[in-house]
C-alpha cells in the first residue's frame, strides 16, 4: 500500500498558486482517505477544521474490515466495531532549504487550533516531498509537555498568544527522517512515528473514541501547563521569569474555582430575572452550542 498515493496523476504541485492551492490539496488529502475506506465530509463554513473523516474499526486493531458487508462486528474477532471520527486541520507547505542538507517545514498554529478533544488531528502536508505528517492532538501536546524547553519555545512566547508565531523547527533530513530541532535541543526529536503510514496508524487508534473523556482531561491538563508558561525574552532575566510564572500559575488556580462559581451564580440570577419565553429562546437557540450548559436543571 502506498500512502499517500498520487491520486491526481496528471497534476503537479507546481501548477498551483497560493489562491487555489488550499482546495486542491484538501481534495488530495480527502481522496487519499476515501481510497482507504474512510467517509469524508467537508465543513462548508470555515471552522478551522478542513475535513471530518469517519470509519468503522475493530477495537483490537484487525484491519480487514469488509466495508460492503455493513457488519457491525469484526469478522476476525467478533468484537463490536467502533465508529471512529477525526477532525482534521490541514496545513500544506512547501519544504524550504537546499535538498542536500536538512530542509524545514514552516507553519503556524494558534491557541484556538488546540481543541480539547483527542479526535482532532493536525495533518501537515509537505507537497513537494509528498509526505503526510499526521499528528493527533494528544500526541502533539505530549511531545512539548514532556520536553519542557521545547514546550517553552513553542507555546511560552507572547507571540503564540498574539502574533503569527511561525514554527520553523520541523525538518526533513536528506536521509528522509523527520525531526523537530531547535536551539534547545540539538539532537532533535524524531517525528517519524507521524509520517505517512505510521501517522495513519497512530491516528486510527480507536482508544481516542472509546476513552474520549479521559484523553480530553489529559489534553486540558497539558494545555494548562504549556499555554500559561511565560518564557523570557532578552530584556528579562531568569529570576523575573520565575516570578511571573508563579504569579500566572496562582492566577490560573484561583480563577478555575471562581469561574465555575461565577457561572452558576450568573445562571441563577438570569433564571430569576428573565421571562420564561426569553429563557426558552436562549436555551433552544444560543445555548445549543455549549454542550452541558443549560438554564433547566
Ligand atoms: Zn477484530
């Protein structure tokens, strides 16, 4: 099996400008998933998610699933099949640098791109080398959570919160290996487990669906650590950085408790003051997008 396969044999990446490239590459990615039996949906409005893909999958990892048979159990082990769903954000970039030395894949991610849901996946598509790097949300954060210095340089800077924080640390070596390399980590961290078939296998883990809540909690915990760490620039010293980080972590702790009590008090107050027609209208209109938030209970 070739993955990704060249589904558009007659077009080359060079044929596209930045104006139509996004759509063509999303087509390319979605045709590749369709070939492997995934159902592919494309959100019409721009929600930050480019593709939603769904597939039935054996919880024990058996891969021979007869899509035409419409079975709900695995033909090899008899276990109930799991419907797995992935929300994919595609970043297509041209790899930069000389081909005889390591080339880099530059991309940007904002804090809103990090959803607290293990079914979210970043797909970095290096179109000139025809590589997919498929990185589930949980795995992405885990790398930077476990490597504190890398986490600081990726997430701890003010530009991650505010500006366009261009990431230039992902590299492809002339020997074909992908690594995350930066000043703080000269040896680099291998990204090979995310490349092409490896990434596909990692992303297809049904555990993300079966234990969605457990992973969401871990993602939330890692985000809290990574996003609320300040990294000092040239003007400040280590001492001041420590002081600022203590202040921030205390603020976060204090507010986690007060936010939930402020919310419940506000809800009580509104329920008392608003007319029942207005409450119904908010409940059935505005609040539907906030799962678990309700005036009634
Ligand atoms: Zn099975």
